[in-house]
């Protein structure tokens, strides 16, 4: 069995959970072909991604950049028995979503169908929005079965009609939070086809937590409490709320905040920090590979991630960075947004406040900044919980079993491709 794993981009610094899953399945003997809709844009690459040996193929990101390749694929697609069904599905989607993006996904699906190696027997997609559209159309063209892993933005910003159609046609799917599971099962014609599967962490990639952290309490201007946040500068992460909260802290309380991540709101956040007079107390480090991120977890005293629901409905699932921070015994302060409460029990394994409330966030920050013993207790409890309940091995074992069992049970005759994708 070879599974074509369709992703939006490869490799991506913000998607360690995908790389972890692909590597885990690879180590269990599952052959995979990674198919990316985009070329990589991050300058750094995680060591985790480098360990993956599966071949990588890139579809034309913009159809006009590869007209010959696209036209050949369209001509081949029209000769396939699955062409009428794929074209009808795409036209129905196009009527409801008359966008260039929708046209691009159909063209990419035709290229994928035309260039799939003959040994590929299954399609699997990460995210139920654009990658799943490509997988769905390609599955209709080729007759191959497909499945999905749904995460966060794809669940909450995709229209219901789009999700319903995909849930009706996918053989099965998994999602990484109970919150997301409830939404998908509510839309699926066969809810039992969608299961909960937390990403978890491969703890072999993480050192044991530090024995102890300095008892910083914000009283020494030469040794401030070290705050850390890791995440893209996008609305749902709530970093603008964190800046407002930091500006409310007493002048005599000494702290320093480090932010790791890129994102299109980074310039706006820096401008906000300057307006609030905070720029001298912040380190903007940009996107970093995971070894550098882990080093920062170990140096920090408190991890802060003030998640919220964005105006377009986008929200986090269960942010991996919270699990990573807890793996290093780092106390976490977050919000009751998204599925954070599925990981953090307020007052026991971390601290949660209501989202969109910078005053409450400031009060929690001040309390934790002044109390190193409380931080240590929360960090130790969080580390014990995450290592007990959020390891990745059991989930990857379940996925591997699902793929192999599904492949044995499939009674289809694929229409098949005849030549290899252009690899990368």
C-alpha cells in the first residue's frame, strides 16, 4: 500500500504535527508520497522534516505557471471514466464558490490524477478545505478511496455545504479535538466515520524537563521573569490582547517577553508594542526551527497563548505549542477558547482566563509573575499530564491500523495513473 498524503505546503514550520505523523507512519512501514499544493516558503526547516524519507511531489501552485502540464492533465482527465462525476462535483462547487481558487483546485486535481504513480492505492489529506478539495476531485477521477485529518481552520471556516459533501464521500476521517469532532459528526451523514485522534507528541524528540528554574518574581530589573509565546502573528492567537495585558502590569514588575513566529500581523503587533511603550521589553525572533524553540521553552518561566476566535470564525484546535511547553515543565497561561481546556485544567495543570479579556489576562499574569512556586507546581503538573495522556504513539498506531485495514477491505478497481509526479 502506498498512500499519497496531500498537504497545503511541505515543509512548513507551523505544521510539526503533520511531519510527526508522516514520520511515525513511515517508521511503521507505511509507504507514502507527499503531495504539496505549494512550494515551501519558510527559510528554516525542522530536523523532524529532514528525517522523513518519503518522496515529495509539488503540484503547480498557479495553473498559469505550468500551462503545458495542466493542459496535458486536463486532456487525460477527460478520457477517464471518472471524468463526468468529477466535473459534475466541481461545477456544483463552482456555482456555490465562483472563485479562482476553486478552479485552481480542479486543475491541480487533474494533474494529481494524471501523474500519480501506479502503486498509489489511497489518498489522504491534511485539512478539509483546499487540500481536501484536490483529494476529492482526484479521487472521483481515479476511483481511489480517500480519507482526511481535519484540524482547526478547515473545520471552522469552511462552509457547511462543503464539509457535508466531503464528509459524505471520504471513507473515514480523524480530527484532533473533541470540539472539532462534535462539529464534523453533526454534519456527517455517517458520523461514526469520523474519530477523535489527538496529535500528541513524540517525546523522543524532547528532552526531559529542567530540574528547576530560577525563582524569578519580577522584583529584580536585572533578572526579569521570562515570558514566551510561540505562534504565528494571526488574529486567533490573540497576541494583540497580550500586549494590552502587558501594558496594564505595574511599572515595578519586571518581565521580558519573547515571541517566536512569523505571520501577516507581525508588523502591526510591533507597532502596537511601540505605541504602548513596550518595545524595549520584547524580543521578536521570527520563525524558528524546533531545536531553537525547545531551547526557548527551557529558558522561559511562563508560556502565554491568549487564544481567541477570529472574526472570520477561525480558531485553534488544541495548539501543539502548549503541549510542547508543558513537556518542558513550563507553566502555561491560556484561555478557555478553542479546545485548550481539553489539555489544561485551570488551576491544576495551568491557568485559563476568558478570551477577549485583557484585564483578566493581566491579573493572571501579575499573579503568576510574582509567584515562582506556583509556576513550578503548575509546570510539574502539566508535564506529568501531557506525558501521561498526550503521547503520539497510540494515535499513530491507530492510524496505521486504519490505513492497512481499509486497504484490505477496499473492493475497487482504480482507474490508475501511468506516470510519476514531478518530484522535489
